C-alpha cells in the first residue's frame, strides 16, 4: 500500500517536472523565435547581416515609445528624444512639429532644400535643422556634435547625441576636409540613442548625395567619390589637403559589431 502510494507520488512529481520543463522550453523557444524575427526585420531594413548587433534595435523600426507620432527610428532620424514626446519642451509634440515643418529641437522652422530622388525627375522638398547630417539613400538624418577636445572621453560624450565632427578638421561648407565619425554598433549597456546610426554606411555607393548643414542652418551638398576599408590607426584620413578642396569624410567601425577596422566614405562638395 505504502509502495503504491509512493509510486503514485513519484509519478505525479515526474509529470509535474516534465510539464514545467516543457513550459520553460516553450518560453525559451518563443524568445529565440522572437529575437530571430526582430533581427530579420533589421536585416531587411539595413540590407546586411546584423547577428552581432543587439536585437533590441529592431524594435526601433516598429515602436513609438513616447506616442508622439514618430516611430523610434524616425526619432533617431530627426534627432528627437524617443522617450520624450516634446523634445524641445515648447508644448507641441515632435510629430506634430515635423508634420507642420517646425523644428522639433528648438525654435523656428526647418530649413528647406531640394534633392533629386532616384527614378524620379521631380525634385522632392526636404528639411534640415542646423548642424545636421542627412543621407537620403540610407535614411540617415542625425545631429552633428562638436567634441570640446581631441580625446576619447570627449568623442564618446559627443557620440551620445549623434555623430561627431573631429575638432582638428574643417567645418561644414568650408575649404578642407570635415571629418565626421559615428557608431555602427555598440554595447547594449552603453548610453545614447545613436549607437547604430552608421550601421548602413557600408551600403553607400559612389555618386550618392550627402547633405550637411552648418551652425547657421546653411545646407551643403556633397557627393560620394570614394569609399574603402582602412585600419583604425590610419590618421592620414584627417588630412585637410592644404585647405584647397571642399571635401567631407565619414567614418565608422567595420565590420558591424566589431572595432577591428574603419569604413571610410569620401565626398566632394557639389557647387
């Protein structure tokens, strides 16, 4: 009798353990499937494998965390805060300001200029605030920040809020070679919302138009003339060419998910 009862208890416990394990496995596989789906979403958006990137960035293309009418990805494009529906605290949601052509980062309206869209003859109106970098073909629109000094601490501080213009190079629109660098990936625990802003930079093609605005809001058009992979120690990339040309250099870590090398894009001003 006792043996039979003990056997029943053992069988019941076994069934319970199997059930718990099955549920846990089911949840685990569900999480894996969800992560793969999110990574696949990003793969399609940026056009390259991103298995080394934190999967949470996939959510940026879907979610609108602050409910201001802009997805998290569009918040990144416009330089607004995805956790604050009114980035400049002027009483108007970011999405509403952009819809009505006002600057969501401060006072005034957005600067307006025209670009030619591939496969379309009619130019399309675009808008850019001061100190912004815009690459239409890659859907990149990001604030340009200015490190206070040429050291790693200052660089990382500037990269929290966008891309950075090297302090020892020319300013946007001037003779010389403004050198702008930004993240293609970063650690999941790192601060900032621009940790993958240049994740698509290696997809750029020669002839691609790049737009950049200076502190006064003047927009300049640069066109890609060269791109290549460089070593992280190649400081000659900061060369200003005797301030005889109007160039623009973009840099990011390469391959995506590593800091082994650098992907370099060289563009020349269209005048």
